[in-house]
């Protein structure tokens, strides 16, 4: 589980980002290849102060489709397992009323975020429970009345164990993302990763509706690779 505590940076690309997506007959589109090009370009954007440097592990994901309806259907399943905020926002937009006047303002061009834990629900809740358990254990060790504290901690530990078991069960039986999510991983400096990403075996231009994400970290992203296989 410690592998899910990796810190790093990530960005997302969606058809509704200005300068990334294209408008065709009132519809925002983004071909899979253009999503790859946008992510590769951000790996070489020296003007972005949050652009990582040095040797990095990378994981890229894409959900692509040939129509808005197909993308919404796929995202509904993917976001249940991998709820990236920008992907969930895209799903809400695709599922909302298509009245142009009611559509939200397009998001800005993607920017690297500052370092943050690459972890989302339901995994975040599991880690919070573990942190609470560690704090309780420390409290027990420092308590002036160990017997009383131990009895209280035993009840809390049982609840924690039940909750962790519930989350483990949910992870063990998570819906399969096979056929829903394209994934890629690489290692190198940003320029090398950009070249690797462009040379990857990604979906072609026939997939006109796409969302993408790129994760970077100095540490291996093994957990996220395995979760999305």
C-alpha cells in the first residue's frame, strides 16, 4: 500500500480546454493523437514553472471514443475506479443539458500542478484510516492509564480493521478497465518521455473524443500501473 503514497505531478487534457480541443459544428472534439501531442508538448514546456526535471517515471492514461455518448459511457465506468477531478467534470458536462447557453466556461490550458500525493478516493480513505491507527498506537504508548486506553483502542481497532477489510474487498473486486482505458508507462527525462509518448501505440484519429492524463514522479508508479491494467 505504501506504493500508493507516491508524490508527483499530473495534468489532464480534455476536449473542453482552450487551445487543446477543437470545435466542429458546435461540438468540442479532441482526437486521441492530438491528446498525445498535447501531453508530449507539456513535457517540453520550459515556460511552465512546475515542469519536472531529471529522470522520472511516467504513466499516461487515455479514454477515447468516436462520439460524446460513447465517451460519457466509458467515463462513467472509468471514473468509478479512477475519479480524476477533471475527468469527472468532463463526464458531468457530457451528461448535462447540451444547451450552449448553459455550458460552463471552457477550462484553461493544462498546467503542471505542484507536488501532491497521487491518491484519490477510495484509496485516500484507507490511508486516512491507517494514519489514525498509527496515531492511536502512539497515544496508547504515551497514555498514563494503559489498561483503560487499551480497552478503548481495541474497540476502535476492531472498527478500523472492519473498514479496511471493506475497502480491500472493494479494491479486490473493482470493475475491470479492460477495453475502457489506454495506458502507457515510461522512464527518462522529460524530453525523452515526450519522444517515447509520441512513439507509443496509442489510438488513432478515428477516436475523436478523448480525455488524457499524465502522471510523473521520481519514484516508480507501480501501484497506478497495476491498478489500471
